[in-house]
């Protein structure tokens, strides 16, 4: 009996030892397997590049290392150059050699990290990185006049093939087969991350502007526009009639561009024609009428920045300027409260050395009145009180 107990104990010890060795070996094998995959060094895809970028779409291409591999793409964005990159999204198991990213507009800096996937589906430690600058679209004035402009398809325009590239907007005349005055806008690409829409000053008031209906009024003024930017008509009462929107698509570093109407609100108004135009010749550049400081007397120059306001003011704020101001382009007038909130910001014409603004909708309080154009740059403090 004692021998049997010893035998059973010996067998049990042997089985426990074997089981322990088996578990130890399994753990070791799994550890080695994971370690090999953690240090997967499959090469990254080649020729990673962008082929197109519009207001909400980026198209990427690359050359895989093999036809049977998949890829992982990480997308990072930031709104300004000083910010940190933030992960926008991760796209795993991409089996093709291209990818279209929706939702990241021209107004974002982008960083793409692309890697070949290992057999486990995890991305290799070797990757390729592509960074895109924020595309800045500016609306400026003036533009050059195209001579004998020719209509062209809005897509795949090679900027190197023409002296002038842009678009025209004209209003249909009721009861006539002809259109009204053509309003020209010149397109200019300035480097890889900046484009400009330059307005050619013609009869009438059809302008390219941002969502706040701000557009250039004088030479040198630049307005940063949204994506896509707005085309609007300025009505006699200084109200705005929105015609539609135009979008820009850039094709990487290539000199190729699309300038097309975008089917977003507001939908392009059928009473206006839109044509993308190119020309091989241009006329001289037209500049808007502004006062040349060489034609101003020293007394005028000394008094340009001297202005006063009705203070306190109630229903109307009246700004009094120098006599030379009647020849100025309409200045931008801003009314800012003590917390820095802008309650009014518009370009207002000068009539008889005065600017009059209806301020009935502004609460009583202390405000900073700012007036600025190419000659004036001044801020005064005023008090708004009810009658």
C-alpha cells in the first residue's frame, strides 16, 4: 500500500513537470512569434504622392511593393502651422494603389503616413510620409484684361499653356438672346500653397467674396475666402444677391487646375452665365481709382488721419473726415465692444466728408470705432446711448 502511494505521487510529479514544460514552451513560442511580427520590416510603398486636391477631396496614389499586399494609411490634420498634428482617421487594409479622402478641405494642413501591412495586418515599422500645406485662396484686385478670351472646359486646365486663365460671369438680359457685361476674374497660382482670384474692374458689381460678403475695394487689399468661394452681385441698396459658388481643384505640384461651379447652396443662379476662359494675350493691368498721395498736398497728408465722431451717439453714428477724403475709396468701418466682439464691419462710402451708420440695433455702451483704408488707419472711443 505504501509502495502504491509513492508510485502515484511520483507519477503525479512527473505529469505536473511535463505540463509545466509544455506551458513554458508554448509561452516561449508565442513570445518569439509576436517579437518577429513586432519588428516587421516590409518596405513602404514607393512614389507616394497627391494627384488632386479640391475644397473637400484629396486623391492619393502610390506604388505597392507587391500586388498581394495591403496598406495602412494614417491621416493627421492641423489648422495652422504652429499647432500639433491631430489624428483625423486611420484606414486599414487598403488593397489598391490609391485612396480618395473626403472631408479634409483646402483650409487644413495634412500629414499622411503610409505603410505596408505585415501578415498579421499590422502596419510595418517602415513608412513613407507626405505632408500638404494649407491652400490659401485670396480674392484680390486688380486683374489683367484678357484679349479675345476663349471658353474652355473647367477641368484639367494647364496653366503653362496660356497667358491668362480665369472665368467670366455675365447676367442674362431679359427678352434678349445676349448677355450683359462680362465680369472677368483672373486665376493665379502663387507657389504650391497659395492661389489668387483677381477681379478685373468692369462696369457693374459682380464680385468674388467670402461668406461675410467681404471683397477687395482697392488696390493691395486681400480678402481670404472660404472653400468654395462665393460669387455675388452688389445691389444698389448695398444688399447682396448671391449667384453661386466656385470651387478650385489643384493637382499636386503639376500646373493643372479645375475652376468649376460647385452644386452647393446657393445653387448657381440660372440668370447668370459662368464660363471658364483662357487667353494668349492680355491688355494692361487696370487699377481701381484711388487717390495718389503724390497728388495730395502736404496739408492733406497731415490731416488724413484726423477724424471725429458724434460722441455720444444714439440712432446714427456720424464720422467726420478731412476734405481730401471724398476722393478716397470707401473705408472699412468697424464697431467693436470692450470685450473685443465686432458688432459692425462694413465698407461705407464717404459722402460730403462724412460717413453715416445706422446703429439702432447696437446696445448702449462704450465702443471702439475703427476706420481703415489705404490712407486712413485710426481708432476712436465712443459712447452709445439711447434717446
